[in-house]
C-alpha cells in the first residue's frame, strides 16, 4: 500500500511543490518542471506559500530539501504541500486540477508580489552596474 490513507484531504495526500520546479535558473535535469520562459528566478517557499494562500488553497510548508538541490542554503530549503482535492474527491478549486496548473499559476503570480516588484527594481540596477564595471576593466587590458 503506497499511501497510508486514501483521503485526499489528509496532509500526506497534498501535492508537493518544491521551489526548484518553477525556478528559471534551473535546467530540466536539475528539477525544473515548467518551461523556463514561464518560470520565475529563484522563487522561495514563502513566496509560493503567499501566492497559494492568497488563492484560497490549503497550504503547508515543510522544511525539506529537493534531492537535486545541491545548495543547502536556507533560501533554497523548504517544500510546499498543497491540498488539491476535498474529502469527497472533488477539487478544492476548479482552476487547479493538476500539479501543473498550480505551478503555472504560482510562476505567473510570484513576479506580481509586492516584495518582488520592489526587489527586482533594485536588483536590476546593481547587476547592470556590475556588468559595466567588468566591461571597463577589459578595455584597460
């Protein structure tokens, strides 16, 4: 018997979403599960949790690691469990009928989070300056 319970509302039956699944920085071999153009740059568990909680889904965060995640950093830790089905087997929400639906939704919504929109503005500027610095050093040689 693979599962201890057949009840879809039990925590063991919630689907797992690791940040790796929707990380645009990862390759398919490293665990990404959706197309890179739809994926998000380094999503965190808390971002996934915030998006799904806001969508009205039942969410749990566990301190687990994805087996292919070599970085043991806290930022990459964690796994989100999501309840897709109710006790009677019907879906909690009609727009989420599969893992893929949930992943695509999360990847679409994370860039719209307030924390993301503020962070990305600052991050872009600093990375551009860094690249500019590198270019000028090359010219000096």
